[in-house]
């Protein structure tokens, strides 16, 4: 079959569409050649040219625009086109890769237009515009928390270089005792006995042990590094607090799906937040989703906050729980050919919501709940990474069911899991006995 005959068999899904090859300094746009004489145009990345591009597409009555997700350069153009009412599809670069090997900006935008016109491209999920500020603040907060952990590592390095063995007697360097001792050292105190008296009574190590760990060399260069690391830590702490305020302000402006005052079924622990702030955040997330997602074992405030920023309360974009799990990258693999898994690794996908669910699944090992028992059973028969992914998939299906049906989570308990496991084992034994021509006899 010739190429022309093959093209004639493809139906046109989007009659008025455009393809955009996004760049850092300029964007190339292609439209249907039958609509205008100049079907390919180049626009700079300046704002006035972005508005000019929107005007040109509107004049051609284009209603669908497809563009590649190139770095962060697509964001200004996406926001301009979305605000003008275009249906913008953000597509993966792997789906628009040229087969022939020829590569140029003009060919790329024309190829994107051709694929989109025949309905061969699918847009990536992006939360509604009202959720995007919350997503940015949550991501910014996560960045500051990571930076603060680096500052803490620098403090620990400086203390180790001075032979201050606080990490051996304290579980948390930035706890009440650790902060009091480090700040006293930076204030000029060098007596181990006086520093040890700052020990909180809840510390397991004795005062004498803490004093022995503080016999360091107090070299000036290490004290200088410790002071700068502490200043960085304090500065980042103020920035994290500012992010929390911005998150709280955005949550108050979002539409509410429920006005029920949810009561947490378990202690909620969120670092860098007071008990009052945790209570306020829990109530705001409950009003946003309409259900209490923290009722699911192993899901804490931070995990639910990431889900709120990355997805939002509306999951109607995903037709089924399988689509939702696949987008989160926690679904079973589908790289199968001839009934056998394909060799090699699947493409690396970074999904913050999926990563949060994987972390919550890893914490299910000690959970005395149905999910915790399920996770421990998986760990007994499969690799740890596979068990974590399977438990994250279970959490994703629960979240999808709660958000779509608006029903609260009901804990079944470990006894229900054991009864379910026993019934499954009994059915397997009965099936095996029938294959062997035997019969099982119940012994009371």
C-alpha cells in the first residue's frame, strides 16, 4: 500500500487544529495548508508575540492546539492560549517523535499538526487553573523542605568534624534538646556539663552520656560552617512558614465539596506545623475533597496535600480507576509481547502524586489495618519494590472510589483480611483436590 493510499484511509478528527513546536526563544506553529497560504509561522517567546499567535489562530478559527511539553517553556504559551478559550493539548515528546529521522522546527510543528488532526495525540493531565496555584505552593514547600534537610546535613557534618557526637545520643538533631545545645554552642558555651543540662527529660541518654558526647575540639572553621548552616536552616524555616500561609490562603478560596467537620481517626503529624495548623489544614482538605482521605491508613496530611495540589478534587478526567492508577504510574506493567514481559526498563516517569502514594505504601508495613496486613502479605511473596507499587495501586483505587462516589473510608481490620486470606487458601486447596480426584474433609 502506498503512503498516499494509507493517508487517505485516516479520517480527520480535528478539522481546525494547530501544532506548536515549543522552544526557549521561539515557537513554530503549523496549521492546515488549505486554510491559508502561509501555513507555518514563527513567533518569538515574548508576550506580545504570544498574543499575536493567539489572534492569528483565532482568525483561522482554530479550536484545538497541540504542543510539546518542552521544559517549562510551554507554560506561558499554554496559559495564554487556555485563557483565550482554545482547547490545548500538552503532549509527550515521545508521542511526536519523527520516524523518518529528519529533524527541523518546521517539520516538527507540521508533524504535530498532522498527528493531532487525525486524533493520534492525547493531552496530558493538568489540574484546573484554580488548583494550579496550590500545586505551585505545595511544590515550592517541598523544595524548601529538601533544602532544609541539606542544611541539617551540613550542621551534622560540622559537628562530626569537631567530634561532637550528638547524633549518637539524640534521635533528632533539630529536636528540643538538639536545638538548645547547638544554639548554646553558637552563643559561645563550651562547657560540656552546662550544655548537657539543656537535655530534655524525654531523652533516653543520661546527662553524663550527653556531656561525654560534647567533648569536641571547637575549631573555628567548623564553628563558622555550623553557624552558617544554622542560619540557612532558620531562613528556610521562615520560608516554609510563608508557604504554609500561602497554601492555607489558597485552600480558603477553592470551592468546597462538603461542609462536614471531619474528625481525624488517627493522630495527624505534619512536620513544621503546630497542632492548630494541622487541625486547620485537615478541615480545609476535608472541605475541598468532600471526604476525609486521611481516614485511609498510612495517608497523612502531607500526602493528601500533595494529592490536592497535583490532582484536585475532580477526577472525572480519568474514566476508570485503572486510568487513574496508570497516570499515577502505580498500575501493573503493560510492556508485554507474546505473553511475556519485554526486557529492559520502562520509561522513567516522575509523578509527584504517585511518589507520595509509594511513600505512604512503604509506611504500611507497621500499620495494624487491612491495608497494612495486605502489604505484609505482599512482602512475603514478592520483592519490596513490587509490593510497594502494588500497595500504592490499592491506595489509588481507594482514593478514586472515595472521590467519585463521595463515600467515607470504612476500615475492615486485620481479622477481615485473615478471613479473606483463609477463604482464598481454602478455594485453592479445593481446586487442587479436584484436579487430583480427591475431596477435602472439614475436621472440626
